[in-house]
C-alpha cells in the first residue's frame, strides 16, 4: 500500500485561517495595518542588550542566569540581600551594600529607610552615619540628582567643597578608593534605591557597570516593596559574632565578661557593640536588647 504524499506544500493564507479559527494568532506582521498601528502606540519592551554579555566568561554567564532566576522569585529584603551576595561573586567586588533612601519634596536626601549591608565594614558605616556623610557624599548626591550610574573616581574628581574633600579622604582611609554606585528613583513615593560595589580590581566595577544597570530594574521593586517592613527584615548584616555579643548583652553580661566568655579583647567587644547600636538605630544596651527582641532578632523570654 502506497503512503499518501505529504501535504505540507498546501497553502492557506493567514486571513483565511483566522476567518475560520479566530483564536489562532501570529505576530504583528500577520495582522492588518490598522491593528498594527494600534499595537505600536503601546510602550515597547526593553531591547535585550546583547553587547553586555559578549565578554563575560562562561562562569560569569552562569552567575547572571542564577541572579535572574532568584530575582524573579524575590519578595523580601532577605531575598535581595542574597542576590547582592550573588552579584558580589560575579563582579568580584569585596564591598557591597544596597538600600533605600527617603527624599525630601525637593528630591534631596532626607534619611535612610533601610540598608542591606553585605560586606562593608561596620567601622565605616558607623563613621558614615555618625558624621552624616550622606549630606556631603558626592557619589550619593550625584546619583540622587541624575540617577546615572556613578564611577567613584570620576565623581570624586568633581568634588569642590572642603567637606566633600574631607569625606573623600576619610573614605580612602577605609580603602574606598574605587567603586560604582547605581540606583533608581520611585518618584511617586519620594524614595530611591541605591547599590554600591567597591574594591577589588580597579577596572572591575567599570567592566560590569552595564550589567549592574541591567539588573537594577529587577532589584529596585523588591526593595521598594519592603520599605516599611519590620526592622528584622530591613536591617541586615549582623555578623555571627555580633549576634553572640547581643545574646550575652541580653543576659546582662558586662563588656569584660563577654570578652572572657567569647575569647575576645574588651576593645573588640566594644567595637561589636557599636556596630549593633548603629544597625539597630539605638544608643544603649537596654534599647538594643529591647529592639532586637521586639523584632525577632533575639528569642523572647
């Protein structure tokens, strides 16, 4: 018995097919001109920036896919914190931080709403907050006025006031000589997100600047969705050592006693307590323990 010839060369026009089965659709090239015009007035999707990925290694590409995978699932500040850790591995910058800043009606910096500290030193963050460096930091100020990605060395070169020069000198003393900062504005709510990557190869941050800009729209909305969540979800970066010190503070131990128990110097214990105070936004041991317990950072009695 002979097999029937294939009928794949039979032709049916798109119009004829849709007239019979209107649920079958194709792209805009198969639609009538009037309908195509209507489609073109809508916002076009972001074009895929293939040039960003041309020089990435296979391992770096795998990291990017992993970042996008977890970004699609991100819902909390904790999720963004873990994603920043993945980005840190990709861009090879040892110092990483992100967060949300609240703006004034004029669009100037007002205060930090939340900070996700992945690997900045507690000492620098303490100095930054204590000295209110956010009001003179040329990188942050330039980001909030332009929302263009900031390469630190370029932005540092535009500094003009004595306070800005003082800030730059202090930052450099902590090893913050080169890095990159990017972020996005949430205009209707008066907030802005920021992400900074510093250290490592001086050419590293510049090499990955386009990639960081590409990832920004995935991270920004998750942080914005968590701007008013409890402290335990907003302030990250308490090290295991700080948590240990905090637990002994809860037990009423003195700095000297904690130092003997944990095996540290009393000076180091004081350093950890200063970091705890800064992250919990408190000024006493009693407040630190109370706030930590209130927000679930320590077990209740």
